[in-house]
C-alpha cells in the first residue's frame, strides 16, 4: 500500500523520540516521490529477475527478444505451439 511505509517509519521514530515532528513533516513531503522511486525500482527488479529465470530455464527466445527490443513489430507467439515446436510437451 502506498504511504504505509511512512506510517511505520513515523511510528518507529516517534517511539525512539529522536526525530522532531518538523522532521516527520519534511519526510512526509518527499515520501510520495520516494514511493514512486521504490515502485520503479521494484518493476525493474521484477523484469530482470524474470529474464534471469527464463534464461536459466531456456524459456526465452533471445533472437525474438532482441528484435522486439530493437523496435521490430512481431506477431504474438502462441505458447502451446512454441512448446510443441521444441518438443517440450508442456506450455511455457
């Protein structure tokens, strides 16, 4: 949930008593931007992890991936047909 991290941070800092209320107000002002940065980092990390696992399972067509990332328009691939072409007998 967006903003829930700030609630936890504010509760923790209030318990410790080391940060004044004005400091919490400053943190609240930039929390929205920090939240967006965390979301972008999470999306990029998920994409990288997906590619790493797919490559380790030999489930990614690097030629097609390169062509799509270069901007080439390709028709969608049916996963069932692709699996049968490779003799895997399972869907990807």
